[in-house]
């Protein structure tokens, strides 16, 4: 129950003037400010109730409810929803995971540290999706964490944002990228390596194609990520078409069936 307190009392007197002699535009209701404050408090309380309901709805049985709840929390930029949204990155539905990731990006800086904290999570989706979100948040902490993940050869992170690392073109990082392809033999990654313009990555892609009896077609216009092409670019300047689809890493023996 919300109680609205209204301050009632006589009109203030300024000099010899009273409310009868003042212009209508200058006559102020004595309880106007109190009512405004009460409405603001009521709306704030309602928003808090809504946030709690939305967070609870992230575990609803209906995927549409879960996904739209995640989207709404992002639109509200609800900082208290960061951890629940990170939890939603484990959702069994890829669409729900995508909505949660987009909302974490929308929340921005307050989500950076929580996202960094799960880059080594054991879940097959969380590190990759967290890294993807970090590439879209312009924050030096995010950049530092992504470079640390590359140096540590965190394959789950690289799997999610290999395009980011190809575009950075850090000298000597080819080994970590190639090892990720060997661990997770993805055709999508192999194709990007093949069209990257980096000899070492191209060779690794050719070896992958030979091993799994695959052939590469021509790169789609504007679709190839070129080695070192984004050294001066900020994460926000990365083309949207390069977003990877977060999928559970395939077993090595599934590589030959990729299309």
C-alpha cells in the first residue's frame, strides 16, 4: 500500500498581495510539489516491482517470456539485472541468450566487471557471449580483459570473438587462434581464416579443409575479416555482420559434417 501525503495549509502571503490579487499563473497549489514527489516515489516503487518480476520471468517456462523480459531489462538499463542476465546466457534457447547478451551490452559499463568475472566459466556459452558483449562496450577494462584472454589462449573466449582478434592482428597471436580452430573445428572460423589475408591462418584453414574434406567458396562481399584491419578501430566500430552466432562448441568428430 502506498500512502500519498498532501501538505494542506493557507496560501503564502507575499507583501500585501494575496491569491485573489495575484495573476493565475503565479498562484501555486500548496500541495503540488508534495503530490509530484509522491507520484515519483510511487512510480519508482512500481519500477522496482516490475524489475523483480522481469528478473523472475527470466526463468519462465516460455522462451518468449524469457527473451522479452531480458530485452526489457536492457531497455531499462537495469544495473541490478546484470547478474541475472549473465545467468540467462546459460539459457537453452539461443534466441534468449542473444537477448540477454544484447541487454548486457545496452547496460554498458556497470556490466563490464561481472562479464570479465565469467570469462573462465565452465559453461559452453557464457565465456564466448560475455566476450562478445565486452567487444561492444567501449571500456578500457574490457579491452584489457580480452587481451588477457588472448594471451592466456582462452579458447572459449577466442571461439566467441575470433573475428575481433583477427581484426586486431596482434603479432604472434596466430598460434592461439589456430589452436582454437583445432580444438573447435568450426567451418565458420576456418572460412574466416581462409579469407583473413594472414598466411599462417590461411594455412591452418587449408589443413582443416583437407582433414574434413571441405572446400571453401569465395568470400561474400564485405564479409571477410582482414588481419589487422581494425587496429585503430574501437569495439563500437566493428561491422554488425561479423557477430558470431553463439553455439555450443562442436565435438572434433563433428567437423567433417559441417556445411
